[in-house]
């Protein structure tokens, strides 16, 4: 019952949050100088030509009318048409979302062992050489910007050891192996960026849990060290880390712009940058709203997972 109430309450809050995001993004785009008509026709366009094109694109309507029409389209699943290519926004987004979801899943699979294994090793070897070595590596990686880390990986696995392609271009005709090779470097970059934020927190949580009374009681009852660690300590230590993981999941969808640009990967983030340059408002609005939805949904899932993993929260 607690989980049901949480889901209902957070779902309502999520809807309100998404409405606020839609208002903010719509009005922010409204106050930006210039419009897509000027971008399409160029500097030599006359006032009459601009007015005619704005009428054809529906840009001459009042802003509140356009906002309500756009919001109604979102609710019904109609994302509108691109102002630049006149193609349905859903048709433009579909292959890009597929590419980013595929990349995100690959990166998340790498992220899990990159987070859990170092944290376990550090917690079991607290204040020893292994712990200090991982701490130094984590701090160094934490200080590196995304593009610099991506460049280092490019130099390592493309120039020095030529194992992977430098440009991660894929399309519908690409095979599964081509997708795998093209996504490896971007996914590894994303996984490292996410893991360095979570390793330190998970390490500290594991140390705190391993020092607790119920862990000592489990050990006194004769349970193996492996079972105590994996069945009792790790699930409880993961609870505070879930919020970081939720933020990382949101980052995978909305914050991969730099990584996708470095590797020329045709994903969701690079589409947003291209749409901003072209002032293609329907595409910009749709991409931002999808990113916001993923962010809200990831946080909701993290809250529910925390309750499932921690019995004290279920009875609280």
C-alpha cells in the first residue's frame, strides 16, 4: 500500500513538473531572437516573404494558442512537424531515440560492474593500498571533462591500439557487429563518467553497513562472507546510491550531447544541437520534453526501488 501511495503521489508531482517544464521551454524559445523563417530564407528575404512563410508555418498565431495546440498534441502523441524539413517530428526522433537507447543500455551494462566491483574492493580493503589506488583513479577521472576523457579513449583505442573506429556513424543498414563496435567507445566514456560519481558513495555506504550490528550478527551465525556481502550488505548500501543512478539514467538520454558530438554518433543529444542551430522549434520542444520525462521517470523508479530494497521504508 505504501508503494501504491508513493507511485500515485509522485506521478501527480511528475505531471505538474512536466507541465512546468513545457511552459519554461516554450517561453524560453519564444524570447530567443530570430526564427526559423529567417533561417530558411536567409538574409536577403523581404518582409513579405518572411510574413508569408511564417503564416505557412503557423508562426503568426498568438503564443498561448500555439502553446495549447502543442501541449494538446503532446498529450495525444502528435509531436507536430519539423519547421525545416516538414517531416513528422516522430519520424525524425524515432531512429535517434533508438540509437540513444541502444547506446544507453550498453553504457549502463558497463556502468554496473565499473561501479560495484571497485566499491566492493575498496570497502573490503579499507585504508589499504587498493583503497587508496582506486580513490586516486576515481578523483583523477572525476576531474576530467567529458570531451577530454573521450579524446583520451580515442587516442588509446584508435591511434595507439587501433581496435575501434574513430567515428561512430551507424544507420538502419548497419549490422549488429557494426553497432557494437561503433558504440563501444561512446558507451565506455559514458559509463566511466557515471561510475566515478557513484563509486565513492557506494564505497562509503558499504563501509557503514559492514560496520553495523546486524552484519556482525549474520557473521556470528556462521554465514559466509560472500553471502553476507551480497545478500545483506550490498542491497542496503545500494539504497542511497539509487538517486545517483537515477540521475545517471537521465544523463544517458539528455546529457550525451558532448559524447555524441565527439564520436559523431547519430543520437538524441546531437539531434538537439542540430535543431537548436536551425531553430526547429517542434523538434527542440519534443526532445527536451522526452528528456524531462525520462528524468522524472528515473527518479520515480529510484524511489520505488529504494522501498523494495529497504524493509524499513516499507513499514515507515
